[in-house]
C-alpha cells in the first residue's frame, strides 16, 4: 500500500520536553585549527513552546541550531555537555539521528539561496518525503505540496518552476515549506524572515502559530527581530561570543522598555563589544531581561 506522505512514527507519543540542553559546548575544527563557538548553553524547550535565540553576528546562533537539527557540518562537534532532541542525544545520536532529522524541520540560514537549481519547486518541497519513503502516493504528495504553496502565499504554478525563476523572498518561503512538509514536532529556523517583503512576514508567524496550536509543535528560532519574538510569545536566549548572556522566562516582559537596549542592539548593532557592554550596563542598572541576566565566565 502506498505511503500517504505522513510520518508513520508520529503515532508514538511525543515527550513533553522537545529539547533539553545541558552545559552544551561546541567546537568548530578546520584545517587543523579548532575554535570554541558555543560554551555551556543550558535551556529546555517544551512541547508547543517557542524560544528565540538572539545575538550579534558570530555569537554562535547558527552553530547551535545546526547541531540541534542533526544537520551540522562534520567540522562542528560537541565537546562538552549534551542536548537531547526528541529523546536523541546530539553527542552520541547513533541510529537515533534518523529520528532526530525526521522529527525536526530545519530552515538553515540562507536556505532560500541554496535550493537545488536542478529540481522544480514541487520536487524540492516534496523531497524529504520521497527520500524517506520508498513508495509514495503521488496524488497525496501533490495535495500536500499544493497546500503548503498556498499556505506560503505562493501561486500553485510555482510548483513547476525552478528556483532561479523565483524572487529571493519566494525561494525563502519554498525553503520554509520544505522544512514543514514532514509535519515536524520541532521547527528549527535560522533567520526565517530573511529576504521576505513586509507584506508576507506574517506567513512565517502564522505557519508556526498554527502548528503550535494544532499539533503542539515546538519552535527554536534564531532572530534579532523583537516583533517576531513578541508575535510568537517566545522566551529569549541572548548569545554573545558563544555564551548565554541573557535569558528570560517568557511573555511577561515582552515589549517592556527594560528590554529595549538589548533587543534594539541585536537588531541594529553589529559591534559585539557594544552589544556585550549594553548587556552589562543593563544588568548593573537592574534592567533584568525576564528572570535572570548575567555575564558568563570568560565572556
């Protein structure tokens, strides 16, 4: 009997904790050199919850998301602590890595710019299913693809086009549709608003909120956009040079003026020293981001 383009193992009960990171440290090794890119990160992401990872360029956001998604480059490795994603250890995933990937939708940074130019949009969106299943019900697959195109506010005719025929914003939405096609338990998205026009920014928010409400999907998002963080009612983790320098407890302080020096600096400033100084000054002044803020050792 043909597969119906839905994840068979989704019938197994999902754990209440989607991701638990405990003192997680990551190192990037290349050409004989090694550099610590993430240091001692602790957090817990529950079912149906959203966390925004914020911080300046080079703070370790993309590395953290990549390792948690199970799609990290071989040069990136765990060298301290661990994180458990849907019951699978990222330090020693073994055969569980297939489950980690199946349960996790991943939108990499700049994903829209790296779509396979030899495949049509429809093939790109459907590929995670065709890779996973030997036999696929083509009609069900076409319906799933069309539904995602519609949700992303893309014309149905885009299914037969190639990536180079689309704008950068349209390609970004295709990449998001691909990340959602397996109905993931967790969405890990790195800068999901990249290249999107302001008129379609709500597509990302609506897609995440719909799945959180209907399926309990958890979301881990790398973004420096306070509006998206607020819309998702997300907790925040702020990274600087691989260290967690600020963390909050959720929506209680969303939009509070005490946060603005931090969130605005994430959005506008590329100077890591200025960002760290703002965090330090905010802590000294008692402008606590949620429940706790502080400098990590060596930061």
